[in-house]
C-alpha cells in the first residue's frame, strides 16, 4: 500500500472576501505541480460563501461536478432549465458533457454557506449534459459509511460518468472500519471532514486528507465525533 498525506494547512487558499476557499488541488491562481490531481479527482474545493453572494453564470464542459453542502444551502440555476436549492444533507451532481452554464449562490441572509465542490474527469467525453440531486442518508446511518455516489444509475446515491464511488460517514463513537475497494486498481482519497482518525499509522485531523493506492482494502481507526468522506477513483486518467 502506498499513501500520500495532504495536511489541512498545505492546501491552497484564496480569500476573496465573499468567498473563502481552500484548494486540495491546483485551482485558479494557486498552482502546485505536485498537487494537480489524484487520479481522476481533479478538484476538491472547501468553500465558505457569504450570505447573498455566489458564483455568477459560468461555463463547464467534459467534467463531472459534485457539490456537497456542509452548512446552509446553495441555490442553483443552469442552462438546462434547472432551478433548485440544495440543502445540507443532500448531494448535487452535474455532468457538464458537451457544455453547460450555471450559477450558484448562498440564498440565506444571515448564514454562511459551506460546501465541498468536487470535479472528476469523466470516462466519456461530450455526453449530453445532465443534472441530479438527492438526499443522502448519512444522518440515518450513524457510525457507518453510506454510499452517496457511484457509476451505476440503479445503485445508492447519485451516479456519474466515471468508475468512482463516494462514501460518507458520521461517527459518534470510536470505530474500526475496513473499506474494501470496488476496484483494486483504483485509489482512495480520504478527507477528514471533522474529528480525527488513524489510517496505516497516519494521524488525520480536521480537513487533513490521505491518498491511498496499491491495495484492495484499508482499515480506518475512527475517533468519536468524526465525519469522513471517502472518494474511490480510477488512477489512470484517460481524456
């Protein structure tokens, strides 16, 4: 098993006033040649958006875009005709494909919006753009991981055009959990959302991350009051 540790304070940082963003991988004005992607995982932004503020209409293409609100809600509009609010406890996915434009903003007047925005390279180019959002049952299954994304339309969670699986879990007690890879050729990127854990001897605290490769399973020693996001992704990027 090979691992790569990304500490919370090693991430890129951009504070635009209305937007305070941390970048796990190179993004916008922050570039680190050693932190461009983890396999097909291209972007993992940890954003805080001020009340009433947001991202104006902008384009995307040939990218799988996943949004997970952590606090508050996000209002979304796009060129496919979708207009929706995604609340904490939900996940949104957009396959940009041949091209889509969208806007996102914080509709609350007195509360910051905090979210993860995640981009994955797709395994198919120029697909028809699509949108979906779903409630994720993390709060209904405390102390275990819940699948929130997969490549399969009929599987739990949303689906994308990539052989990737996301799991999220909230833990109120100490727990030892073994994660079995769906594909042993994939890698696993673990984001310690809150709390702490130990993986292969590496301590992870809040917003630390660990990339794991060359294994078919990994054991996580999770402390109580922790939340983790597991992202299993192909390591071979084919564009």
